[in-house]
């Protein structure tokens, strides 16, 4: 018997191809050792694709771990001291987003 695919809607084929692509992307994303900071923000490819995010240069820098923080500059020997302006610990992206008391007002406004 000869199979005929003329009766399969293009939308079904497109959806199945997209789902398979996402599964493959997730396998590769899970296995790679790169993108650790981005993985912290977006561990699940399918969930990230559902989000409506306005990707800006600054947001991309933050979620990839390449934000212009003191820890980043120290890592590349541009500055000697990575201490945050608040004087508590190193100024990292996570510290600025979640902890630094100098940004408490901004953080509360975003919540």
C-alpha cells in the first residue's frame, strides 16, 4: 500500500517539526557546559520561548553574565577591586538584582 500525505494539514507538520526542534534544542542546552549564567535564568527552552521579553542590550548582558559589573571588570583585569559600591561583597549581576541594599527602592518598584 502506498502512503499518501496529501491529507495531512501543513499546520500539523509544522507543529510537529517545531516541537521536535525544541526537544533537540533542550537536549543540547542541557548537555552544554556553556551559558551557565543564562541557564540560571532560563533552564527550560520551551518555557523561555513562551515568554514575551523585550531583549535589550543591557538585559542580554545581564542574562549572559557579561554585564558591566565590577566583578566582570575584575575578571578581565580592568579593575583591581570587585567590591560593590555598598561595600558588602563583590558586585555581581545576582547581587545587584537580588541583594544590594543601594538598589532596594528600584527592586521593590519592579516587584
